[in-house]
C-alpha cells in the first residue's frame, strides 16, 4: 500500500452508519480504523480506557500524543472516527494537516434523529443479525430536533470552511452510499489502497429499515416541524462587506473613571467624547486614546470594575451625518476623490467646495438618495470604491470589535442620556448632563425625510435593521 497520507479521520455522527463504514475500512488491506479514539468518555470503544498505552488522562493532557501512538503502533494506515463533540484540539490539528486524509460521512438528519431515538429507547446500538432486532416507535420532539440540526449543520460548515481555508479536499460519502461496494473501494483508492474489496462487511445490519412514518408515533408533528425549516436559508441577508478589525486606536478612556468608549464610525462620536470628558471635569483633549492591544490590556488590568460601551445610531441619521461630513463643503474630512467619482459615475448633484450656489434642498435630497443607492451597491461588492467605516454596517463593525473585546453596553442614540446615566452609576460616579444633538447641514434630515428616504436606507442596511430592530426614523 502506498499512500500520500499518514493517517485518516472519519467525520461522522451518531447513527450515520459510521460503525458499518469502519468495519469495511478495516477489511481494506493496510487500513485500520481505531473507533472513536477521542470520545470524551472512552478511548476507541465503550469501556476502553486506553489505546496503545495512552490513557484518558494522558490523552487529555496532550491529545496529539495519541495520534502519534496510532502512527507508531498501527501496521498500515491508522485512522479514527470523530464526532462534533470530540476533542476540538484534534479537529484543529487534523484540519491543518494535509497528511491527514478526511472522510466526511453524512446522513439525512431526520433518519439519523429517529434512529437515535429508537436506539435510546431500545438500548440497541448495533445489530449483527435481524433476528435480534428490537423494534420501537418513538415520539418526535421538534425542539430537540432543531437543536440537533443546528449542531450538525454548524459542524459540517466548520469542516467545509476548514477545507477551504487550508486548500484541501475530502472524500464525502452519504449513509446510503456506504452500502455500495464500488464506493467503499473508491474510499480505498483515496487512501492509497491497491487491492479492492470483493464483498462488503457482514458485521453490521441496518437496524430500522422501515419508513420514517412507521417509526414515529406523532408523524404529523414531524411533518409540520420540518415544513417550517428553511433548507435554503431564504431569509438570509447576504453580507459582502470586507472583514473588519477592532479599530483599537479609536477607542478612548475617561481621564479617571474606568470607562472605555468604543466608537462606531458615523455615530455621535464628539457628543459622547464631550460627555466622557465632563465625567471627570477635563477637556476632550485630555481623554486617552491611540491605544494598542497591549496598552489597552494594561489599562484594563489597572482599572478594576471597568465598563466599555458603544453607541448605535439610527441608519437614516447615521448615513445623513456621514454624507454631510464627507461629501459636502471642504476640510480634512471631505472625500473629494470619491465625491468626484459619485458626481461623474453616478450623476449625484454634488458641488465642489465654494460652488454651493444653486445647491438647494431638492438637490440635497436627490444627492442623498443617490448616495444611499451607491452605499447599497458598495456594501454588496458592486462598486470599485472601498467600503468606508463611516458607512459600513454597524453590525459588521461591532462584530469586528469582538476580535479583541466586546462592549459591555450597546447604547442607542435615541435613549443615550438614560444609558450613560446608568453606565456612570455602574462605575460609581455622577453622570454629567449630555449635550444636545448636533444638526447636520446644510439641510437637516427633518426638512426632507419621508417614506422614500426611509425605504432607500432600509434597503441599504437590511442587516442593521434586522439585527438591531430599528423602526422608521420617525
């Protein structure tokens, strides 16, 4: 046997036919599968506490030691079965190792769930002869099934992403396929076996060959439950925004109070910083910022009881503030090149600085709606312009925070005074008054907002509206 692999892993679950598959793999010349080598409760098989001298305690200390032991002590190519609740350290090691062959065994989740329920009810997990079969009908539990479905889908997605990111491939096989001798021999060729099997293993028999309707007492409940499951995830909102980091240099801390502000670009940044400075009676310039991960960790260690927060702004108000700040007038915050692009490529009636004559409210409204349409395409990856943080979705930005730390509180601008007052109380200081909202010009949102504006912004920020429950701006 000549193989490009050092060992193999069979990704499977309970009641997917993994025992039958293992018995056939072990009939292949030069292949030896060692059961559930990393099951949390045994090593290889029920009641087994060690494998090749590696005890459960040694395995817990260093799981890769057992993989080394399998390689050293197995005559031929060693492998094992691995389920979603087995040691995650082994999953990471196997997925990153191109010398580990991956076999992915799947089964219709309803069949698997019902088979599992029957096995629990009858305590019969394997069947060598049909004369010993124990029959039972079980109840279908919709909530239990949905939890199982979520776990299995999550694990399969984890496998798929691991293969994609490492540039590897796997041998995918379904429960029904393992009854096919040619498929088993195909797995053998994948592993490097030169001599094919002449017959399938007879060690195990299908335990419950009846229709699902004949095995479930409340089949009508099962039908209703699975009819509600969106197999194609039709309600999913596609997300094509580039991945974002935590933007730690923009975080700022109060002068003395143990409070960290994690601003979302496009939000009421200056208003919050003014409040944060007033918390200790200092100027805004005295607030500490420009942190790195190292320096922020040091600050957190020195400030017991610290609290962090960020502030959400309604998407309509946020996008209008961003539009006014970056595309009207002049100054360091204006994106003059993108403004020119919007004017020439998208026909937005945007004036250059000093040429605002004739830019009236109708022009402002048209330009804002045009910008909103651009943002919608930009967030969907349909433009050549970068996705700027000031109009990136708030859900995506806050998700980026989580790469380092998540805020203790996500406050909302519409109820900011109350939120900040509660925050100050948590850290044991008096809350200063909050400055009134600043107005964005040259025309305020109140002057032209209507249902069309709301609908346009909602179309651009479906994810934010859904994630944070935003209603209409007013």
